[in-house]
């Protein structure tokens, strides 16, 4: 499956994490540790940018996602993390890509 991802970008510092860039509509994101090369996590949303603003735990990030272990990992490792995004036409397209990424079993948090 060939996907037209954005380039890799550095995860912003916790204090400015709400300034992260990504698709405002449907899309997929992926995070990796640039130091180790390990893929960390991925996800999809019909409002991708809004979801990405919840990468960090409060008081930095937004939202009420129930994924504290992922948020704590991001907070502890953010200087070494980078992300990329993929805008999709529909939520269904984003879900298909999310399922594909999950099937690869490459990510530390493969959920």
C-alpha cells in the first residue's frame, strides 16, 4: 500500500504542543523515535489535528482520551520524537489505513 505521507516533523515541546501541525479534517498520524528508529504509535480521526493536540497529558495536551501510558511516553521522550501525517478524503479511508498500520505490528503502542 503506497501512501502519500507528509515529511517527518519534530514533536513540539509540551509548552507549545497545541501548535502542532496536521490535517484539520480526516487523516492519520504516525510517531517514531528518531533516536532509535522505533515506531511508537499511530492513529486516525475525522478531526486529525484536534486529536493530535491530545498527545501530551494535561496540563499541556487537550482532550479526554483514555491513554495515559501513551501520553506519559510522549511527555518523557518528546525531544527524540517526530511525527508525520496523511490527509484522507473520508473517515473510512483513515480507518482503512489505521487498520493497515495495526496489521504491520511495528509500533510500541500497536492499538
